[in-house]
C-alpha cells in the first residue's frame, strides 16, 4: 500500500477543486502544503477532521502552510461540504482516485465484514521544495490540527 516515505519527492497531481479549477502540486512550489486524504464528505469522522483543520487554519497560515483536502467526492459535493462547514481551504475531487493511487492511499478496506476499495485516511506534509516532510497514517480526526502543529 504505502510506497512513499518521508524524504521522498511528493508525486505531482492534477485535479479539480471545489471551484472546478485545475490544481497541481506545482502550484504550491515555494509553499508548504498539508495534503490530507479522507474517505467522504459530510460523514462524522471526515467532518470532525475538516473542522479541526478549519479551526487551526490561522495557525497553519502563520507557519506558512496551505491545506488541501482530497476525496473521491464530486466537485458539487465538495461545494456543499465546504459551504456547510465554512472550510477556508480547497477540496480536490479525485473521482477516478488517480491522486490517491499516486500517494498509495487507495486500496482494500474492511467495514462491518465487507471488503471494498477506498481511501485510507492519511495526511502528507510537503515542504517548499516538494519533498514529503511527514506522513500521518493514524489520523486523530477530532484533533488533527493539533496533531500536525505539535511537530
């Protein structure tokens, strides 16, 4: 599953954000980026994670970080999710899961005895040069901002 490790170059990506604009990793050259992958808009864990990052957004900006969320949801769903929770950061629609696959976070999951493919909740912290600084595979959804900022 995980083929990336800290110190690796972050894979480039191209996906539509909630405004329908194409976003690429190269758009963040010279900036630090928190790229977080989550399974689905407006579900309890994903909402808690997004709201934690929203509440810590000022602290991230003060440290020079941008935040981008990635899920297989559509642009339309992202717009509703972003508006409902006043999320100040972009959300990428990865409907074909190409971005998740590039980062090694798409694969088999189990839920209530059923196996299916989906996103494994993971966060990548990418430095100004495009290198992976940190990978968090055990995300604390309700306190994700604190989890990231305490490093």
